[in-house]
């Protein structure tokens, strides 16, 4: 009857043999050896009597992810809206708000937002502007099949990094140049005229004129002087 290699090793018949243990077993043995090691005489262990608490996952800091970079979407791409009241609408990405992972699609999700900063004849009193959309709610359009697709990056023979459609495998066209938006210019002018002004000047009067008797006395004095001047003018 043959004996196993480990049995022969224990009996001393095989020298220099160590059984192969999995990683988790080796880790357990190392921790056990460290925990129950023999300390020198009158030596004090430096390990705490109460083990430290496990890390709280709620204290872990969140990492900000740039979804526009991961989805390979750039300003000027032709995209389609996936969900919402304007589902299926096609448009051009006018601006990317990377801090909030939102995009502004030209002509989509129009909302009446602010008063015209320079009202006049032939101009609307309230300006409608595009509201931002989350970037996961839009998808690029394949240039060949005209269907929604995802974009990946590959290097060509010349070493240039190009964007490639995952559906047809063709290279994505260059983004359309986006010019200045008139509604955004009006919004900047609106902020310069109204929102920059101090709130005290835009709100009610800072002084409590209704409870100030001196204020009404001054108004009475002005009205009496005005009446006397009118009577004198009429008497002449």
C-alpha cells in the first residue's frame, strides 16, 4: 500500500518538501502565527486590547466621474434623446456641463425661463431657453445606419486616436462647429442687469417708512408748501 507524499514527509522519509497551500490558508496561518507568537519575558504586547472597528463605507469619499469623457461625446455631435417628453428628438450638443454630467441640446427641452433684458417692439417679453439634460439620456447617431450607437476609441495606422461607432465600425465624423447661442447671450445680459444688483435695491425699502412719523411729517410739510405755492400762483 503506497503512502502519500505528505505522510512520507511527516515520517521524515522525504527531505525539503513543503505542501502547497492555497493563498487564503497561508494568510490564515500567518495571522495565527502572529497572534499567538511567544513574547519575551516581561514584554508587553503593543496590540490594542480592543480591535479597531471595521471601516465605515459611509465615510468613503465619492469620486466624481466625467461621463462625457467615458461616453466619448463632444460638443457638436448629433445625438438623440432617449427618454422624456421629447423622446426621439434629434439635435446637436451645444454645451457640456461637466460638473453635473449634463448636456444642452439645441432646440430641445425649451423652457420659458427669464424676461427679455432689452424689451421692445417685435421682441418677446419672455425668453425660452434650453434646459440641461443628463448625459445618459442622450445617445450619438451612427453616420451609416442612422441608428443610436455607442462610441469607442481606436488608433489607426498613423497612430491617431479616432472615434469609432460600435454598430457599423465606421469612424465618427468630426463634430459640427457650434457658434454662439443668442439665448445664452441674452441670459448673460439678464444676469448682468438684474441678478448682479444688490437684493436690498431689488426688494422692499430698507427703512421702515411706514412706522416712521418723521417721514410722514416731512411729506405733510411738502404738500402744504406745494398747496401754498399753487394758491399764490392762482391769486396772481
